[in-house]
C-alpha cells in the first residue's frame, strides 16, 4: 500500500467549455495504491462529455491500466464503491448509492494522467499473455461480459449486434465465446473488418435472432433491434442512451420481446466481470491489435479526441500511452 505524498506535478487530461486540454496538476496523494498509468482509452462517454461541454472538474478516463509500485501489471476497475450499501452487499456495486461520485473519470479523477491512486479493490491482476499497454480494454470488455450474462445467452442462440464501436466489438468477442452464430451490423468499413476478424458474420436477415444487442443507443438502432428479433427474443440495451429513447412498443408487444438493461460492471457469483474480461483478453490475441487503432501521448490529447470522434477515418479505440 502507498501513502506517500508527492509534491511534484504531472500531466492530466481534462475538458472544459468544449475543449480538451492537458493540465499540470498535483500528483495524487492519500490512501490507496499508486499506479503508474500505462494506457488509458477514450470512451464514447468521454467524447460525450467533451462535445456536450460538460463542466467536469476531474481528470477524464475510466478505461485504464498500469504498473503498481511492486511492478505488478494491472487493469483498474473504475468504481470506488462504498461496499456497505444494500446494492454493494448483493454484488451490484455498479449501482452503489454513491452514484457518479463513485466512478473514476466522472465523479473523481480518472486515468488520463501519469499516475492515479485507487483502493486496492480496484486492481485487476493481469493474466499472462496480456501487455499492460493493451489492458485498458479490460473495462469495455467487462461491460460486454456483464450485459451478455444478464441477457442469459445460450450456445444455440443466434446473436445480432448493432453498432461497431468498441462496445460492439467487445460484444462480438464475448458472444463468440458462447455461440458461433454472431452477426455484426456496423456502419463503417473499418468496423466491419474488425468484426470479421473477431469472428462475426456481416450478412443477416430480419426477424431471425434470439438475442439482439444494441450498442448504438439511438431510436433507429432500437427499431432495428426489434426488426431483427424473432418472436420471444431478447434485446440487450448495452449502449448509453444520452438522448433518451423512443421504443417501438407495438412491435415489441406483438413479438413479446424481452428487454434487458445493463450498466458498467460488477460481480456475478464468485467472479468479477473485470476478472472474466481480463481472462477473455488473454485468450484472444486478436482483440488488442484489432480494437486499439491509435496510440498517442497525453500531450496530444486534443488530436486524440478528434481522431476518436471521426469514426469514418477508421478509429475504434484510441488510447493514451503516458
């Protein structure tokens, strides 16, 4: 455990008034484990904070990995939950009463920086075979792990995934561990190529799927999901619906479709979603080189966010390597 107080400054990425800026901030201090950041990914939520002009006075970044003082390589689970509310006790600490204040990079300083101090329970030891520079993918993979488990996927299921961003690609990878029938509906050529590399098929027909996973988060994608479902199927809402949602209620009722919502990651049974995600990353050597399309230093934060926002140019996951 590290309780040393450092007085020198470090670089960190923050956004204010629609601008992404690199600031010199004090190095973190206090109780917890000091982690030297090796990689931090830009999530769609980070883009939303930037483009929406959200006045978040904290360092961004909830997808991160790094090295502890004893040399261990770790990913970081980005929830500093209380551990004693009813939701935490039952294992659903993603729903902790602390709300957004529990989330690194949202309600408190995140990992787009040189260092971070986190509670020991946030550390995710990396299995052999994972480079620490790639382990920022553990967090988005864990989002897919949780949602797909909640949806109750079966090995006989035919699965459709709408949206070819990072979460959509992670959903492809996790679903392919269960069933060979995974189809990706993605807008951009780079996303389609990535999906094929990870084992998805790009062809498909409407009214034919047992499980449809919405990773796009729009009225149009939810309508498409309902079209793709066979009667009695399940729609997994794995996206973040920033603009609200209009449901195709008539179609959902007539088909008796089940909807499942999922948020972030937590624990299911004996294992944390992040632990399952780390194991999945270790088992699939194609994931990191397929998903991480760009790597930049912290000093290039504005350029990195611009690249991440322009999906037509082939970006899937843009990562900082401090």
